[in-house]
């Protein structure tokens, strides 16, 4: 049990701190590889959509039907699924517009020399970091819950979330760098914004785990499926299309689905 918890926490930490990878890319690469980012974000969306609908939703339904009976169990599964979507939609709604983490930035912007300190840009970067932190909180719960139920599933979800956190790290770093002229401050804020995912995992461990039974597990897993489908459709695919070259994002999505399907078949 202890090993499972440590693995789940480690995967969540890895996924969250991928915002720091985005920050490093912004500092040490000369241009945005739009084709790669489009492919990677599409791949991440494909993994998350496929695993949510084919694996996680089904496991949630099995647990709830087994604990509650056919009709109440099915209703609870659907309720948990759309409840997860509603949760992440409400978080999106109340994120300040100037801190929207979906506002894409390119590393080329880091090549320009910042002018005098700009408080508005610093505010924007800080809001972006805060928005990403709030937004990533339920993702931490999702990664932790998945890894506790099935470590292989947790690894796949952590990798998918890590990929989508990379552009978010760039989105924090660019305005902070322009506001302060300090790469160190930009990296620090980007890095800290990812810590909300392991904090979400710790909350899941200390608050939810003591009450975990088949019904609680089923509702959480159904909500996780809803959260990940919403993130994929609302964030990952639109972002991939903005970086898109031809049909790269869709090819990436199909590739992610195929990779996830193959990995599930290999673990039958």
C-alpha cells in the first residue's frame, strides 16, 4: 500500500512540475517547434479521451453498479461524469481573464530583451501562474486516484497531463520574464504553479482515502473521466489546433488513442 501511495504521489509531482519543463524550453530553445507541440498536445488529448471513455468510465460504472444496483449505479456514474465536467468548467469560468492559462506563448518571445519593468505584465504572469495552479488542482486528484487504482493507468495519465503542462509553463514564463528581466523569477513562478497537482494528490490521500469504498471510488473515477474529457476538448485540442500544421493535431490524437489502446491490450 505504501509503495502504491508513493508511486501515485511521485507521478502527480512529475505531471505538475512539467510546467518547469515549459519554462526551461522557453529559456534554452530558439524557436517554438509548432509541429511537435501540435502533435504532442493532440497525442495527450487522444490518450486522455480514450482512457477516460474506454477504461475509467467503465471501471466507475462497474464499481457503482456493484455497490448500488443497476439503475442507481448507472445514474450515479453519469452524474459523477458530468459533475467532473461541471467542476472544471466552474474553475475555468472563475479564472481571471488576464490570467487565462490557455493563452499560448511562443519561446521566440523570450529572445527579445525586456524593456523597463512592467507591473501589468508581472500581474498577468502572476495571475496566469495562479490560474494554472487552481486549474491543475483537480488534475492532481485525477492522477493520484488513477495511479492508486491501476499504476499503469496512472503512468499514462501522468504523461498525458505532463505534456499539456509544458505550454502552460511557457505561458507563465514569458510575461514574468518581460516584467522583471529575470529568468530565475520566471522559472520559479512557473515551477511553483505546478505544485498544485501534488497538493491535490495529498488532499485526495488525507481527506478522501480514509472514506474510500466502492461508491466513493466509483463517483471519483467517474468525475475523473469527466474532468479529463473536458480538459481534452476545451484545452488540449484547441491549443493543438493553434499550433497546428495541416492535420498534425488530429494525427497526434489518433496516435494517442492507438497507443493507449495498445497499452491496455498488452496488460490484459
